[in-house]
C-alpha cells in the first residue's frame, strides 16, 4: 500500500477496500465512498462458527443471508465483491481468547480482540496486499489528521452509537490507512442514506449479540467449550457464609444481580468477586461493590506514545458505560494505573479501560484482575 501523498490525492485516484457485513452501516460506508468517486472493493470475511447449532455452521456476521445482502449491495453500487475465509485466525485470536478469559475468571470483550487481530491486522494487511490505499469500515468513529501527520481517533458524532471504545487498539500504522465514512452521521441519517441509494438493507435490524454464539447463550457455549472451568461451587458472602450454589464461575460477571438463584435471601445481592482458587462466587450488597482505581495491561496508545504521568482524562470501563473523570499514571512495565475521582460500581477484569480527552480517544488497555 503506497503512502506517498495518498491523503491528498483525489478520490478518483484512490482505492478503498470496504469491510462489508451485509448490514446497514458497512453498506452505507461503501455507498458514500462510491458517491465521492473512490474506487471501491467490497470484502466480507467468513468467520468461525459452531458446527451443528442454530443455522448450522454459520457465524451470524457471515450467514448466507448476510453474504447475499452484501452481494446485493455491491451489485447495486457496481463494485466488485469478495468473500475471504478467516475462520482459523478468528477462532485462535477471538473465540479462544473469549474461552480462555472466562476460564481464567475474567469477562473478556471479544470485539476488542477482533478489531486488534482481525479487522485492523489481518484484513488491513489483506487490503494492503491488494494494493488498496485505505480500509474502510462501518464503525461509528472519526479520524482527524493533524498538520504534523498524526491521525487522531475521535468519537462518532452519534454518542449513542459511538464505537471508539472497541477501536482503541489501533495505533498510527493502522489509523493512517483507515476510513470511517459513517462516523460523521447519526444512525437515523445513515438509514436515510441507505434508503436514498436504494440499498436493499435500509431497514435491516442491527446485530447486537456475539456473532459466534449460535443461540446467544454464552453459558451454554462455555459449558460446551470450557467444561473444566464450569464446575459448580458455593455462593458466599464476604464472611464466608454459604448462601447457595453457582453453576460455574465463567457464567457470572462482576456487578451481576440477576440469575444468581438467591431470590429467597430477602435482599438485593451483587457479584463482588470470582474466587477461582476456592471456586466460590462472592456476593454482597451494593455498598460493597466497586472501587476507585484499576490497573490496565496490554495498553495501546492511539498516538503511539504514552501520556505523561498525572494526565487528567476520562475512562470508560464498559462499552455502554459513561466515561468517568480520572488521572492516568503510565508505569514502566507498560501498564497504566487509573485513579478515579469517584467510586465506580462495575470495574470488571477482562473488560476494556479506554481513555479519552473529550472526543479524542487516547488509547486503552484491559482491566487487570
């Protein structure tokens, strides 16, 4: 992929590979680029799925229906379309990561792993090998190129749909070669654009669940794929009093209240800790839940360099959480200590801790146990 002056070349001299899914957002991303005069190539990835469940052996992100929808959109836009097999690397980097994380007592975010290893590594390099100048996706985020050439990752204008949280794994090598065409639009406008272009997916529902769970039942999935970790054990309070039995620690997450089977206790209880050495699920009241600090590992900085110790920022500890004011202290070992201004309820090992300065995504890491 040539980088010489590609950011200033006219669209007619620029080739973009669009990661298509058969959904509204990636389809509109392709339509906008075609409209702007780019040479566009549609590429869809065939991902790993369980055999013999749901639709057979089909990942929801690349079901036959989704593939057909993507082809129809490509035909409508007059662009070439390719389906590539990414099953093995997806299984190794995303599904196994999900299984291993839950088995270790954390709550991993597979979408972060997918963006780190699949979309913005495997697929981006595939686009480069094709000779494309950019890879575009349907994510709700924006980039801004500074005068010094640094590309900043910004939140999408639609705050409810913003996906910068799961894009924080990118550094400058990726951000310089990535486009987010729908990031400047609210979702409602994206659907209008789809309809205006006559795209057959304009009213298609958004996908919400993990794509590789055929039946949307992550406990069942873990029972099948992480049976050794799904051993029953005691539910206890901080004093060690046994209140009930759990069905396997990987089936629970910090802050969980429903599905504990403790309705007869007379008080609301929440998951406080997954005690793996004792295979115990520790629960307690809301006043016992939370903390005002965390440590993040596997840290990535979107502008490649860590911020100075003592930097004021905001941190999101879950995809749908509100960014909380904090102070960042990068450590010599590459981790980051995060001190919050107030106690947060659901600091969950395995989830992403993503750092912001307003709309600017600084980077992020994985919350340590």
